C-alpha cells in the first residue's frame, strides 16, 4: 500500500515525529504530511500512515503511537517512541531506498537503532534525561530541533507548520549523514581487513587512502599494529592508533623529539628528507612522499620498541 497521507499531530513538534517523517517521506515522497489531532485524520484508514498520535500501535493498520496505556516496549523493556516504531517497521526499506548494499542493511539497521534511534526513544519517553550530557544538554539533537519551534507569542497560525518543515529538513540531513558515515565504515572495513592481511606481522599498516581504520583493526585482533600510513591530497599521513573509542591514549606515540616541528626543523631532528609536520600532541605527522612517511613510521616503531613496547 502506498499512502496518500502521512499523519502526525499538530502543535508543538518533537524529535520523534520529525525523525519518523524523515524515514516516511523518503519512502513515500508523494504522500502529503498532515499535522492534525482531528478524529477524522487520526483514525486508521487505508490511505494513510499515522504516527505519534492516535492512541494505538498496530502495524497492520499502519498506526504507530506510543502514548497510550500498554504502550509498546522493546524486548529489553525499554520504551519505544514513534521513531523507534517507524524504524522497526520501515527502517530496512529506508536503507534500501538509499541504495545501500543489501549485505549491509541488517548491520546498519541494528547499529543505527542502537546508537541513534534508541536515545531519541528514551529521551522522548522521559527515560533518559538530557542532563546526562552536562553542559552539552542543550546541544543534543532533540533539543536543537525543538529550538525551531515558533516563540510563544507568534501569532501566525502557519508558524508551527513552517517550523516543522524547517526542522524536518535539518533532521533529514543529520539522519542521512549519520547513515552515510556508518555505511562508509563498513566499506572501509573490507579494505582495512585486506591491508591487515597483506601487512602480516609488520607494525605499520599502509592504506590506499584515509578511512576509518580502528574498528577493523580491533575486529581483526591486530594488536601488533602501531601506526597507519596513507596518502592525503598531495601528502602522506602517519597516524597513531587509539587504544579505545573514548579518550586519546594511543598504542604508541610518535617520538617526543618531533613534537610541534615542521619542514626543515623536523627533517633535521628525524633525519628523513620530506618530513613536513608533526602535531604537538604526537598523534599525527605528515610527509611529502610515501617513502618519507614510511621511513618516519619505521623510526617511530623503533623508538616505541626501544622504550619497552612489545
């Protein structure tokens, strides 16, 4: 069934129905969004999908509300918002509509649900307080989307709808960008895995271009790797590998003597012609050629081993 209408509530808007609208408008671009609480609109009908309003959850009838008694819960007991319900039933089709590889859809569906959809569900249901973000509480996506609501003394009756559609465009950009990033990591994983195989027991991983590499290194159990080298524009990068997703501790730092140096000063200290930059934090360096970057990486490995790294 292709709906003619996508029905959600009128009045103030929140992240859950905005993000639901992102998914549904991609799948049904000809359907008209109707924002209403009128009984004739929020009653199930063959020509519409209803979400975040209507007092029922019935996927067959295409109504996806979560405000009623006996509201739907995830298998682990955590509450759904309309976004979670719409993602559960339409998320895979949405990913397919983005022309993502079929082999990646289940992985992307699950990862986006856990990292993006679930937090919105929890916040919308009051099960997660924005205060957990501390000083950034007002900069969470739900909070930012709600800043696009009209001010309290706005008299124009169309202001709510204008704000909703402005927020919808912004919400769409975040959803699509987040999924694009996640999809790119899956593509990178295959390239990094092959590079790890080709590298064997060497300490330096060379990649054909800059890309997310740490998840694939962890997945492969390549604990022996210390540095990554790859081209970037006309130069080459030498980067460290972080130990964990959180924090900045790395497996091995670049040599302390290189910190903050550039061009001739760096060449003089490290002895590598073409060395051009080392960040003061010693987590990234650059060189003008592949050979120079690999030579710097070899020096960094030797120093790390000399300092007791196994």
